[in-house]
C-alpha cells in the first residue's frame, strides 16, 4: 500500500501504526519530501469481503470433527 502526502503529492512513510481492533488502525505518516515535512494520520479500516476465506469452512469442519 502506498500513502501519498495530501499537501505536495510525494510519497509518505508510515512511522507508527496504532491498531485499535482487527478491523481498524491509525497509521502515523510523514511526507518524504524534506521541503514539505507534513505529518498526518491515516485511518485504515476493513470494508467488506469479496471472496470468503476457505480457512473458515475448513476450521469449522475441523472443530466439528473434534467435537
């Protein structure tokens, strides 16, 4: 994933990520252009599933077999 500075359009670097839950995180970023120096926070969150995980079905069958 690439993050770009909102001010100058240069690439930004993620310096720290604060995971709030499995579905949401705040990433603290800084612009890589030394003349800009903009620092900002980007919110990263889960939106929706496009294709369900095969792992959940397999795990469910495994749990049922163990029971």
